[in-house]
């Protein structure tokens, strides 16, 4: 069975903050439309290595993307490469590190910011390179990509929550308010995506510590949310998904039957 999939990676969002501040998405859970699981991110708890983990199912120690300054293309099979090899279409509204991992590296804004190239792994892209880029703009970019190109797989990656955590720390009104604001912006689009039958995953790369950073092994750095929305998910409360299995879950949803990525047992319906 083939489904269209939207993956939303809320950069830097700790599990506890998601549970407390994503009011609309938590409300979907109360209506039986979404299920929240707690996931532990891989190490190091840094962005670029974990973008690679999410999209490939491979840990940083194996992928070689071991810190944020490793600027090169991925050498692993990813959701993007597997989808393209099967003739599916792809798009991303995301930070430019995704473009560097799966399209061209290093990123050149004049060439890569607006990507429309059917030969690339990410065929249609709206990439930003300023961490202050507003989530409201990013979600609008994503929706425009969806309407114009109708991709089978769409990645959406806002940065504002992570920026707030680095500026003010996780136990701050700035961090919590930014999370609530991103939730409000998402509420403008999620109902239409649900109505259209998309299978939707909302997660994070890592959390945030009281030193206004991440990269270590603290619970608040590693525990992240993993929401699933859609009728292909079992919504069983006792599932225990892993970050390394997100790639496999997406591949299953996209109907990429020949992929070799692992999938959490009982997370998906047959």
C-alpha cells in the first residue's frame, strides 16, 4: 500500500515541552487522531548527525556525520534516495543542511534556496540559511510546495524552537511560547492534510539542556516527541519506536517494499 507522507521535524523540541505546549496537536490526541510516543534520540544529540539518522536509519557513528561541521553529501540510502529510485516525488521546506546532505554540498543560496530539479534526490526545495527564519514562513513554503508539486514525501523543518532554546534555555517563557506559536502555525495546515489522507509524523532531532545547548546524554537532551497521525498507524499505546526506525516507517508508508530499514513492531497496520 502506498501513502503520501509528511514528516515534520521540530528542531530542538524536548519531549516534556511538546507534551505541555503543543496544545493543538495534543488536542488531536484527545480526539483519537494522533498518538504521542517518547523516543530517545541517538548520540551525539546534535542536529546534522540526527537529520541523517532520521532520514537514513543509521547512527552518526556509522554514517560519519558526527558533528554539525561535517559538510558533505550523505553516503547512505535515505528516504529521499529510496523514494527517487522507486519513481516517487520528493520535496522539502527545511534548513539548508538538508540540501547539503541530500542534494549539493556545500550549499549555495543563489543556486539552492529554491530548488526545482527532477534529477535531484530532493526535487522541490525551499531551503533557508538563517536560523531566525520564521516558522510561519516555513510552513507556508511547505504548503506551497505541496500544492504546486503534490510530492509523495514532504519534509518540513522549522528552526525557531531550537533558536529559542539556545537563546533562553528550555525552562523559559521564550522556549515555551515559541513552541506554542509553532503549534498554532501548524494548526492552520494540519486539518487539511489530515482530511487529504496524508500519513503524518511529527518529531524532533534532539531536546535542549539547561546550559542552553545539546550534544550530550542528559534526559532533557535525548527525550523527544514522536507523534503519528493517520489511518495506517496502529495508535497502540505500548509501541516503543526508535529514532533509527523513522526512516523504515516512512519507507513502509511510501510502499517501498524492498527497503531494508527496520520498523517498530505493531506501530503500523498491515
